[in-house]
C-alpha cells in the first residue's frame, strides 16, 4: 500500500473513533423521551445524533412500541407484516417516521421478496442512507428543538464520516473490480444496493469458514462492526481479503 493510502486509511479510522460508537440505552425511569427503532442499524443513527438525551430501544414488541414517544422504522417491507401496525401508531398520537421516505423512488431497487416491491436494504449504499440520517436528524430536532444545535453538529459529523466511508468503499471496490470479476457470497441478492453503488458483481458461492458479513443488522455489541460505519467497512474489507487470498 502506498504512503498516501496509509495516511488516508489512518485519517478514516481516527475520524471514526473520534465520534464514539454509542450503543442502545434501555428505557429508564429518568428518560423523558423514549425512542423505539425496529432495527439496530436505524438505532445506531438515532444514538449517534441524540446521544443520551433520549432513551433508545430496538424492538418490534407491541408493549415496547406502546410506550414509545417516537418510532423509527424502515418502511420498505423490512418489518414484514408489521408495516400496517407501525403506521397505525400515528393515529394514537405518536411520532412515527419511515426513515426511507425521503429517498427518491427511482433510486430504490425492485425486489419481489418484499411487499413494498423494493429492496429495503438501502443502508448498503452509503449515499442513500444519508437520506435516512437527515430524516432522523430533522425528526429529533422537531421533537426536541432545544437540542437543535447539538443534533445538527452531531449529524454533520456523522454525515462527514459517511462521506469518508463512501470514498473508501468506492476506491477499494475499484481495486477489486480490476482483480476479480465476481465476489462470491452465499446470498448475492442481498447485496443489490452495494453492487449498484460500488460497481462490484456478486455471485452465489461459498465463503471461507468463519467469514461473517453484515447485511440486515450490525455486528456484536461493543465491537467495531457493532456500528453502521464499522459494519460497512468490515464488509468491504472482507471482500478485499477474499480476492487477495486467491
């Protein structure tokens, strides 16, 4: 690796850890605002922006949703048959947000596997997930305007890091494309957004024993992969290792 590439990677990693990897707070008695997210990838964004100003929980349990002040969900069929239930909470006076609603429809990938007709894994394209970050930011500000400056600052930091991540994945993908025509994974259909955004081609195949990729959720808690930024970097690094080992 060239000296320039080492410097770029070092800056990316340092910038990543300058902004702590928040994990999800449990609902506590002292928390006056309760947020429920149906997926930990969504919750990671909320936690990055809200910090400890709100209690955040990942759940699709109805009793937990009943206790929430704000509900964030994917809305493209990722929650399966719960979409109607989740949207129904608006009638109960709750703030319910479909985090994918701001993404232009022509940027969504079709899929017969989901009732929406679209693939909901938009987070695999960093630029599309930026729309969700902005939507979450704006909702949190509207609900807690006294934290506007803080939320704006944190969201900007996160979006900047996403920009660095996008550049890193794009550059790594360009190197991979020049070495391998196909990246083999067990479920290539899951990587449609990644393929479309970064120019890679995925095909069905077996991966080395012990290889882990993260598509529908984050990695284990308290690990590098346990954040959105870490999850995405982990995946592209795994692809790079797969190609370099051949």
